[in-house]
């Protein structure tokens, strides 16, 4: 079967010589498209120093085009080991490394791959110890994720993990214990939005920094956990994680985030299959798209924080600083978060506009431009985004049917034909986006939205999901 048999055998001899504990066998590997192939694989442990010394169990599958194609690598945790999802490991134990992405024969070798694996694992330990009950949940989760990555999502029944909480109270999970994640927890707790808030800390080691302070000054109804099962039956799952790797380009940074989400989204989707996913990670449009694809949730239940903060600030500036209260009620910031955002008006304003004459229209434009200048000076700090997240979760959990400018699937809007997420005014309720609010037709606004959609789609096409 192996096209380059002699080269493959030579590689395996080198592995056996360097790591004599590895065992070799032929087994059937199932690919994501459901196809199967008998492949050579080897299993063993690699030594990792992380304070103490650990032996990390791994399994490498050798493709039949080896050594011109890289191996497929997995952790092989025992029953009492949990997987620490990170930049290099997803929730089912699949290992992702720069060495694999840049694989090139003859420069790249399996021995070299294992050496980089050890180096990366010494920066971020990929496994941790589980209790017996945690081990059972970990086993079920790995089984579920293995099936959905093989295209079998329609075969998975509703999980009953954590079902004792279902329907009892409003529960929110915030994924990521960085500054933004902690800001979201504090804002949600201060607003009294949820009966219980779970902060899912995926960082290595024990709680430290902000999470340690949260534990010291314990807040009522706030729980910190490293176990995905703690998020079971959340009504809203807020994604705040961002990879802090050593990526060289903007595309590399986003791909690093995608790799991180690949391990997170299937896990939280498994435990909270009816949740609304609220994405605050950057870039929000792309990461909302990634969350939608990886979760297989309906588009209405995957939204990004988008321009909600900018819209609320913009309306406040118009009402309180520029005294244009009537105008503020119908004005929204839409499109792409950042420099390419654009103001727009709801179509309810259209009739009035037709009768107010050119002078009044010009006055509206001048006021809007002044408000945009003030808005440009407002940065987006973690605490301000956290307040925006609390505002959105409040509308969702309490089924307020309030209008927010959030990142939603824009395909079909303004002649956009690609699957991209852009901020548009939407009515939010318990099932996420209930309805999109119709905006005034403005050729310049439409042109900007189409331009944003085009650039975002081009970027998404370069990502490896």
C-alpha cells in the first residue's frame, strides 16, 4: 500500500531507535468524510518536563504517501486523564503543530516532529488528572466528538448530562478566563442576568491571576471550572478566548484562533445543545462564522457581539451630547467591526425623510458625522465589551425582543451571496435572532457592506477548518 515503502521503513527505524517504547501496528483509520483505510500507526509515550516529569501518551498514524505527507497525531489519554484544550490540542485529542503545517520532505521527519511536540507540551501541558466521575464524562465526550468529526451528527441523541439543571434556571457559561472573560463574568453578575455563571478556564495549571481573585473573593452564583461538563445546559455560551501564540501574520493569528475553537465548540455544543452561542473573540465576524460551522447550530443561535457596543454608544452620543434624541432611535452602527463600520437608519425613517427636504437630510448627515467623530475616540476595553455582553445576554435570557446590532449571517442581504457574518440590527429573544430589522436603502451603505463581505469571505477561504 505504501508508495514509498523503503523511505517509510527507514523513518520508523529511526523512531524506534530514538523512542524504543513505541509499538507499531496496522489498524483502520476513519477519515472525516467517512472513508476508511488501513494505516500503519505507532503508540507510545513522550517525556515531558512541566515542573515534574510526565510521560504523555500519543498515537501517530502514517499516511500511505509518507514521508511526503505528515502523520496524523493524537493524544491517547488513559481513563483517568483529561484533555486540556489549547492552541495545539483539540477536545478529542487531535494534535496540531507548526511542524505539521510546514511539513516538507526530507527536511521534516517523525523524530523531529516528536521533538517539537515535546517542546510545545512543555509550554502547555496537554493532559491533567481526572476523578473517576470526571473520567466517565470525558469518555462520553470523546466518543461524541469522534462521531461528529466523522459526519455523524444526525445520529447523536440528546445528551442527558447535566439534565437535572435543564429548565430550572438561567445558566450562562463564559469560555476563557482572560481579562475579557472575567469582565463578562463580573458584568453578568452585576446585572443579575443569570442564576448561575460558569467561568470555563482552559489555561494550563491551577487557577491564577484573575481567576484566583475570583476564587478568593467568591461571588454568589459564580463557579470556576476546567471541565466542559460544568457548562451543561447553559442557555447562553459566551466565547472570549483568543490565542496568544507567536503567529507571524494576521492570517496565522486567525488560524491559531480557529485551531483553538476546533477543540472548544464541539465540546460546549455537546453539553448545551440548545444554547445560544455568543462570540466575543477576534475577529468577531470570522470567529462567529467558525462557531456556526463547527457547532452545526442554526444560524439564529450563533451570533457575535458585533457592533452592539458601538450602536449603544452612538445612540447615547446622539441623544445626550448632540441632543438628537429622535434621530438616535432609528440609527444603528452596522457592518464590520472596526474602521469599516457604517451608520444606517431603519426603514421607518424613510417616509419622514422623503418629506423633510434636502436641507433636513443634510442636517441629519452632519449630526451623524459629528457623532461618528466622537465615537472614533472610544476604545473597546475588556470591561466595556463585558457590559455589552451582559446587555445581550439579558435580552436573550429574558426574551426581551429588543433590537441589537449583532453579527448575524448576512447571506441574501444586500445581494451578499457568501456565508459571512456582519452586524445588522436584529430582534433578540430566547432562541437568539428572532428577526432582522429592515434598514433604509442607501447605495453607499450597501456598497460598504458588500465590500466588507467580500474581504471577509476571501479571508475565510484561506482558513483550514
